[in-house]
């Protein structure tokens, strides 16, 4: 009954140990789902999704679309599924439960079962909703007068100081006529800010965006044939003007009894979506829309006098100096004019049969397919081109076909009334083929013809890859009188991604359970209605890496050879150094749990402790230069995740007219790197697409991918502090600069210098604990529910604070150091231009913010309408109002603490914010009708 557009919204905050990050509210955006932490450095940490028995190919979301920069844009592998078709969601977390899926379930398994038909008269259901999306909150910005004052202070400082030392005879009151270059002169517009526009770029670019969701479904059947069919249409505009998402999807589920012994079933779910992703969040070829919004000064008008988009600001001077122009990215032009449209067709289908040989012995066989085709066309018109004429375009196409065949034979029987045995054996195989091609061009003659043939081709690309897996499965389940339980599973997987001698991996698991409440000594303990103890141990593998890391590959190259006419010739050369010994990452997990039901199960408590050690992690290690390569993949290192999970369900009130239920879950996970390479060398990570500096470090004994840099200790407010404080080992330290802590030196002790010895761990993007709290109340025909979600003990690297010079437009840049007599608040350093940055561009703890939050995630109020015409025409009808992301309590100063600009691209650089798409608040009105 909750109005959700995506699968992730349906489970966020609902399950202990499952962290669902809504890193972007852009329509059709990808999700980050982690189950019990992060267990791999370079392999995929995404759980396995299984829809009606069909395992989805996780690599589809990784390939995604390509924007104008040629960079991958993460897509959501579950974007094609209609939440209205979902009957149930089960999440498997411990190794014993996931081991039946082998290496594919190394990061947990999400099992989605869609609705099926039932015997009876055909029922038709109509679900329709319309809604509005707004930005969750605005970031406070400087006014034009405040921005002009800041720029004036920068110019005065650069005129009166050189290398941090005051220049004798110069003062901030000196007229322009005695100053040198225009860079240190004060424009007329700064002298009278009333001459400047005061543009609120957030109001200009962001809008109230409509959203519509319609579904029509029919279900029914006879004794022998049952069906469920549905159609869904979603039209969701983005809060950034000119962008949006449309999706059309169908589903057909059919089950039939061929004979009393043979049953067949068919599931198919095609979908087609059009996503104008533009450059909504983060970085891109010409800068993201959001980054442009939060770094564009208010002094820039949106339009030129002729109605075209403005991209410069002219400043004049009172001493005859020629006017100067300052260029910027117009966020509205980027949002409306930059075309980057991704069209995706996806089909997930399965055909299966079940044969009951006897009452106890049955065979199930299925053929499954997951097909995805993506086409992305991008075009940068002259209205937003940096040069105004160097137009850019690209086209990218990818196709992914994944098919699998699964066959299982199961035996189920009860002996002597108390001994229940279930035995399953099977074989499965899976193969996926991915192909892609892309073309980029520039120097288009105009904006009229946007296909790449109209420009000059600058680059082409093409790729084809394939992988396969074969598996043998066996499982034995036994219970005695539903009191004592034992499960043993063994799976043997073979993957084409590894070397010839390492393709196969063995993955066993075992679990035991004891329902204590069934023992005679518990008969008198009336308030305990159920009590079960559980324990499990298992080993699973992970092969979610590139397809050809174990073998050397060749790639096409062109070169000029000999002393001929200079023409380039084509050929092949080795592109990577293979490792035939490459093998599985392995995770060994222990899980101990307890299930308690109290007061006739009105209170149900589930608690688990887990310890998961992942070893043989796959990552690149340096190799000698004489090999011609810099690194190769090897199995090294170990990461441990351990934690606790608690889930409490209560039925607080249960009467005829009033029912109140609650669900509270909380989980805490501790991630620790226990080993890396032979020398346990640190791994330093840089994402050049965001910032040209080391941002993360992975070190033994610490959390994986921790932020790395200097400790920020305020600013040098006066000469005494400057003289007493540490100095930069290379560079100049001046008044008003950030004061960095001197914590170490070559001998391990502070040495009065700021250098790499003083860098340290500054936090990480893995939370200490997460929780969710849901309350549902039904009173007569009214229903109400509220979900509160919380994440605590997590940090975000807010790189928008590195936007110095004229791009510093946030109100965070108020109360800065101006002089010894005006030191500001003591924590905000002096404004600078890029050429005068001193300490300012480095990664420090000033950029690391607390990303903890408590969010009112979902509020729903519904009313079930009385039956009309005696229920003969309309059997049920319910109207509702839903609010998603009502309010977020957080100290984070960006748009969304659940953030990652480089979403899904690198396990070693998480949690960076450089203009991520804002969180949206969505209000929806809807009605559900059953005919």
C-alpha cells in the first residue's frame, strides 16, 4: 500500500543488516544495497537478485549507459521490475541460507516473488497515483553582496600580501590606478553590489516535478490453469528542469497442471524505459547540473539580453582597465539543453516444469533468460559548450544476454511420524554475453543534426566479453519432531573467470537449530510461546571480477612504423598481464541466533551475531617494469565483518476496530582489514574524476577505504599563532591559512613541519549502526503507517568545500579570516584564488562531515471505501496519501548524507559528495480498486 516507484524504497529501513542507500533521487537512478558490510576490495559487493527463480546478471548494472564523457553511468538492475507486482521479498544473509546459490550469493541473496493467479473468478485491479516532488531542502548560499565582499577581500589580500608577507606601502584602500593587473583591482560592480543581479540558482534550476504511476492487473484461473497479467506506466519528471524518466512494463505469470504429475509455468516481464539522465548529479564532461547550481555565483544572470543562456559575467573598472569576463556553467542550460538520453529494453523470463514421480520424489527444471539492451545518445549544443562552438556528441549501445538452466531433484518424506528428511541435488549452468560499441564526435557545424555522422569522429570503441558458470548442488535438511534441526549443503562451482587450475571451488555449509520451547521443561513457562536457538557455518566464494583477469589479452593498436610515408598501421598488442593462478575470493561465516516469541507471539524477537572473514581478495599488485606492465591481479588480503542484528515485532493492540503493530530493527557492523599484500602495504586511492588528490587509504587494522588526509585545527588568526605553529614542508604558511596538526615526522614524533607524515585516518563511509522503526495503525476503515530510518556513525567527504576562488558560494564561507583584527570565527580560512591557495586545496578533516541522520522515510494515510453495489462491481477500493522523505534530521551541510558522487564505480573511494543529485520529498495521492 506504500506508493513506491523502486524496489529499494520498499525495503529501506525494513530489514536488520541490510543498508539501502538512496544515493541519488534522480529518476531511474541506481541504488546501493549492502548486506552485512563490505567484504571485497575490487570484486562486486552487490547481492544476488533472484526474481521468480531467475538469477539476474549483476554485471548489467555495472555496464550501464555512457554519458558524453564516456564514463559509465550506474543503472539499477531492478529498475525494470514493477513494485506493484511484488508478492514477497526474502533476504538471505548467513552463509547457510545463501550457500545453495553458491558464489553468486556471496554478498547475500534478495529473493523476489511476484504475484500469481489463484483459482476463481477473474479479478481486475487498478492502481493509480499522482504525485509531486520537491527538493528536500535548499543549501544556504551567499547573497550577491556577500559574494562581492568576499571577492573584494581576495583581491585586497593579493594586492597587499606576497607569499604571506605584507608588502610595505600597500593597503586595501589603494585605488585601482596604482594596482597592477586586473586580478587585484576592484570592479565597479563590487563597489556597488546593487548593480548586480542576485540569482538564486536553486530556485532557477529546481522545480516541483510531477510523477504519475498507473497499473492495471488481472488474475484468476481454474483448477488446471492460473494466470496473473499486469501492465504498468510510470512518468516521472526530475526536479531538475528538462529531465525525466518514463517506463512501460508488462508481466505475465501462468501456471498450468498438464496432468496430476506434471506442472508447467511461465513468467515473462518485458520493460522499456527512457531516461533523460543528462548530467544530473556529480561530474561529467561539462560538469554536473547540481555541481553547477551549488558553485555558480549569484551575480550571474540566467539569460543574456537576447534571451540566450548566459555563461559569462563582465566586470568593469574605474581606472580605464579593459573589462574582464568570468565564465561559469549555467545550471539551467545544462539541465535543459544537454541531451543524454538512455533507452533501455529489458526482459526477464523463465519457463519451468515440475514432475512428481512419486508422492515424495519430484524434479524441477527451468530455462531462464535476462536480456538487456541499452542505447544512449548524448549531445552538447552550442548553448552550453564551453567554447561556444566545439559541439560534442556520442552514441553508445550495449547488449547483455544472460541465460541459465537449473535442474533439481528433491526427495521429501517423514519417517515414524517424527523424522522429517528433505534431500535436494541438482545441476545448473549460466552463461552471459556482453557486447558494446560507441562513437564520439565533435566540431558539429550546428545544433540541427545531432547524430555523430554530422561531426568529426574523435574516438570509437567496441567490446565483447563472455563468462560462464557450472554448478553441482546438494543439500540435506533433517528435523526431529520439529524440535531439532540440521541442514548441510555442499555446492561446487566452476567459473570461466579463473585460471585453468583454479576454475572450481567447493563451498560447504551447515546449520543446526533447537526449538527449546517444545521441550517438556518449558511447558510451565507460559509467557514464552516460542524459543529457538540457531547456529550456522559456511563457506562461499566470489567471482564478481572482470572476465579475463586470469589470461593475457590483446587489444588493437595503431602506430607509425619504419621510414615510410607516415601512415599509421593497425595491429595487436598485449594489454594486460594474466595470472593463471587467479582463484576465488572466499568468505567463511559464523552465525549464532535466537528467535523468541512472547505472550502468544504478540512480541517476536530475532537476534543474530555474525562473523564473516573474507580472504583471497582480488586486487592489482605491482610487477617488475621489465614485464611491460605496472600490475597484475592476485589473491591477497583479508577483510572481516562482524556484527549484531536485532529485530522486534510487536502487536500492541489487537481489537475488532483497532490494530496497532510495530517493527523495530537495529544492526551494527564492524569492518576491519586484517591483511593486504605480503608486506601489508597501504592502498592509497585517488579518483581523478572528482579531485586530483589521495582521498582514501586502506590499511591493515582499520576500516576499508577510510578517508585520508590532514587534521584541520582552525586557522592562523594572528602572528603569534603563526610563529608558534608548524610550517608547510614545501610551500608557504600565511595568516588566515588553515592550521594543520603536526602529529608525526620521520622519527614518529612531531617535527614542526606539515608533510605526508602528518596525514592520518579521518573517518569512513561505513556506519556504526543502522535502524528502522515502523508503526502501522488500522482503525475501522482508516490505516496509517510511519517509517523512521536512521544511520549513525558515518562520515561524508564533502568535496564541494574545495570549490575555492569565485565558486565559493555557500554560506559556509561566511565569517572567514580577513585580518588579525577581524579573524572571523577562527575556523573559516581566508578566501583565495587558485593561484594563492596555500594549505587550502589539500584533503583535511574540515571536508569530512558527520553523515549520521534520522529520516522520516515514509508516512501513509489511507481510507478503505465502503463496498459499492453490494460489492458486485467494486469489491474493494482504497484511497491514500503518501509522503516519502518527509524530513531528515542531520548535521550534514550538503543535500543528502546518503551520498556518493562516483556511485557504484569503486569500492575504494566511497562517500564523496561533489554535487550529488539532491534528495527529493515526494507527496503522492492514489487509489487502489479491485473489480
